[in-house]
C-alpha cells in the first residue's frame, strides 16, 4: 500500500503532492494503526486524483490544513498502550517459559498415554529454565535488531546492520551456553509430573493475559 501510495503521488501536481505528504506525516504519527493508516491514505490519494482531474486542488478537497481532514478519526482512536522496557523484558521469558511447560505437559501426557511413563518430559533441569529464560531475551533482541535494520522504503531491503550490537548478543549467548556446559551437570534437575506442567502452563497463560494484554 505504501508503494501504491507513492506511485499515486507521482501523478499529482507539486502543490497537491506536498499537501498529501503533510497529510501522510500527520496520519502516520497519529494513534491509528498502520494498516488502517495506509488504507485511509490510499482512499485520500484516489480522491485527490479524481478531484485533480476536474481541476481542483487539495485545499478545495480536504480543507486548509492536511491534519484536519482525519481529525475526527484520530480523535476517536484510543491511545496506543505503551509497554515499558522492564515489562517487555519480563514478558519475553514469561512467554517462553510458559510454552516450555506447555511442551512438557503435551509431550509428557502423550508419552504417559503411550508408554505409561512421562519419560524425558517428566523432568526439567535448573539450567534449562535459566537458559530458556535468558536465551529468549537474546533471541528476541536479535530478531528486533534485524527488523530494525530493514529499510522503510517502498521496496524493503536490508539496511546497515549494527555489527557491534550483534557481536554483543552473540558473545552473551556464547557465555551462557559455555556456562551451561560447564555448570549444567552440577545444577539440579527436578522430577515433574505432566499434570503439574499443565497447571503451570495454564497459570502462565492466565498471567500472560492479565499482566501483558493491551487494553
């Protein structure tokens, strides 16, 4: 939609194009979600081109101020909830550990039904809990760094990657893995019933819903 919007603006007169660009800035900075924003901008671009073909300019179509045309929609849109950095750092391992117990519960119950024992799904090590919790933060950090390196042009392509940050994340990951290999055998492991894993999983989902949902 962004690419199509850019294409349509190229067909406008300089004045109309400048007006539309001001409208884009105002709307993309508003609380309206990105998909709806681009839909509204496309509708406005098509409306503008039809009016332009009849000899009208942007002010005659949308008014004197670009931001005023969508003011009613922007005012009716609820404010976007913002997660604090601390809440995000807590949410990532919470979700990862919740689904770890979900896997243990599903695998354990299936193994229990087939073989009569939970097998490998019936225990969990302290190192596993620590590595999943910390590893999830590192993994998500890497993904976000990669996403942040992508260009926002209409033809997305990889932008300049922050090699220093990547090196920091990789170094931390290597330290954690090395520490796990050296200390893992001394860290305790716990026997865990698949039913207990299922309860922990359910509690994690409930907590996830209550603590981290966007209202």
